């Protein structure tokens, strides 16, 4: 099975790639709508995603990337409708491994289980170009007919990071703007000032449930702890190679199915 699914509610299903290290495995959110479905983020692209979803359900799908990084944008090219923020449109249309942050330590350590993905190789891995068909930005509303999602621009981790805010269910699909693990603000296009502003913004929303880009979903209390810790320098990933070398004890059984908790205190 290339993917596993976890039914969260009548509307929301979590899909995860199998055989990807649990600290790298992106949460792919399938949101069912009356007129069309949303797929929020698309994984590393190791196996076809659209075909896997549509064999279970025949609704038109609009795919959204919360940002351009390789662990979120790998299968975007498969979808006819590809939505994302204009600030990352050029990267998605003309991706290189460096631009989608597949470089450095990620290429040196085994983030993919070769017994499940024998064709994967760090030397040949790349992201297929996926020009956006629709730009989405702050203030846009994506209306599925029976539920609408407000687009929030949440820069910091990357310049065009977006979130999707379901004000009725008080649910925020937060991408990598906030997840239950050490936040990554040291990438080539990260911006710490923007990140701090984004976290302040997230705090000001009345969110009950966070469905994030990685790791398990969490509540408002956990959100506050994560943000406070980031501000205090605790919940910050920093230099990726240093982080990896300092966390070798956590790198056992990394392909296990269960969600892996970051070291967030
Ligand atoms: Zn990212």
C-alpha cells in the first residue's frame, strides 16, 4: 500500500505516504465537499496519489499546496486544478531540488524506506514541474458548496505558506506554519520576523483543532505551548544537520506507521 488513510470525520480524511521517515512524512488532507473535494498537500511523489484517491471516490478534486517544499508538492503535477500562493508559483513551475529544499542532510540520510520504494534514490529524486492553475492568497475563499475555507497567508517557514481556515468548525489546516514538532525557520527562504508575526496571527484566531503539515493534530492549549516554546528558542529546529546529529536516539524505527512526536516540550 503506497498510502494509508485515517478517517478523521465525515468530511476530513488524513492520507500518509508509507515508507517515508516519520519526521518527514507530510500529512495529506482529503476534504470532501458537495461540489468538489480538496486535497491539501501531496507528499513526496513516490507513488501516484490522485489515482489512489479516485479509486475510492469519484468527485472532482482541487489540489492545494500549503507551500512548495518537496515533501508537500511531489504529486501536485498529477492534478488538473493546482492551487498555491503566487510567491511560490515560479518554484513550483520550475523546481530544482535546492528550491524545493531537497538538499543537505535530507539527501544523505535514509528518509525513504527502500524496501517499500525500491526505485527511490537520493541521487535521482526530483520534483516534477507543476505550474499553478489558480493563485490563492489572503482573503480568498474556497467554497466547496457545503463548506467554505478562508485562505490565510502565513509566511515565515516559506514566503508563500498558506493555511486554510474553517471558521465553522474552528479548524485550521496550518501546513508548516505550525505543527507539533520543532519549527523549521532556517531554510533559504525562511524569515524569522515573518514567522513570529504568523504565530501571533495564529494565536489571535479562535482555533479548536489544528490539522498541520506534519505530526498529529492538536488543540489550542498545545498551540500555545508550541508557540511559547518557539519564542523561547526551545521548539526551533535550527541547523538541520546539527538537529539530526543531536537526535540520533530518536532516529530508530523511523518508518513505523504511528505518528512520531517531535521533541516539542
Ligand atoms: Zn516545509
